[in-house]
C-alpha cells in the first residue's frame, strides 16, 4: 500500500501490478474506490485494517477488472456497495460484457485472451446498496459522471488539491500488453461509446486537475489538463511532442 495523496492510499494488484484500487480515509474507516480483480480481497482488507477497515465500496464502473473483489470484501466486512445509477444494471449482471466488441481489438491474441482473463478477474454480479449521482460527496470528493467507457462510470474530484481518481477515463498503459505508455483513450472494443468517452475527458479537463490517478498503472501529473483536452478532441494515443 502506498500513500499517493492526502488521505488517499493505492493498492495494486494483477500481474504485472497495474490494477489500481484506492482507499480513502473516511470517518470511521476507509472508502474503497474501484475493487480490482478477484484475487485482491485479502490484500485490500489487510491494507484497510490499518485505518479502521473498509466501510464503503464505490465502483468507478462495473467492468470485471474493477468489481472483482467487491463481493468478497462486502461479505467479509459488511461494507455497502455504491455505484452511479446508470451502472446498476451492469453491476448486478454481466459487468458490461454485453457491449464489449473483442473483434475490434487491434492485437489478434488479445481478441482471444481478453474474454478469458476478464472471466478470471471477475468476482461476479453484485447487489448494489446505494446509488450515486453527479455532484454527490464521497469521502471529501465530488462525484463526476464520465460515461462512454461504461454508462455509469464516475470519477472522484477533490477541489482542494486538484486530484482526480479517474477509474478508466484514461489509460496510461497498453491494456493488451500491460506495458506502461503514453496516455490514451480506452480502446473502442471495451467502450460503450468512444465518442462519449472523449467528451468525458473534456469534462474532466474543464476541472483543471493537477494530478489524475487512473484505474491502471501510473498517474498523470504533467500538463494534466492539456493532455485530457487533447485526448478529448483527438482521441487515440497522445502523440510524442
């Protein structure tokens, strides 16, 4: 577990360790933002126990690699599971797999491997206890609805220090190889609507964030607002300057 900002801790999972789950110090315990993959519950609960345990689980979205540990953590701790109201149906069913288009992935091996990996990473359907909406407060952060990658994907924004926990609004890793790289819009094959996903990046850029902590790999902390704006307009992968 690594402290990455005031009251915010990062726990990494997966091989390589590019699955990010954020633990936010909250009144009476920790709020967990995103829930990683199915082999992470023990690691997450152990990390949170140092700060009062996990009292609430907030899904950035419900894709299998972001809800994987939620069910077991909730069962073990009694934590309530929250997500945006537009994400409830997918969280309680297939995690959005019904709109994935694996045939559009650029690497042939990934078209065959990703469906299997997502099944391994998934912890299964969840029971959502409470819904969130744009502008709601979560552990000192503001909920920002950033659809496109998923219908009810949210980011958490804290105005006091300009940080954003962005779930999968932006990748700083190649999702098919696990190799860190230049910032990019999520691949079309994994998105509900890529054009809407790009518009959500412009929405985040309008907040003028200083540092963006994504759902995978390393944070974006240099020219963050400009990077989000460029990706929102152009899409794809941020080109070399």
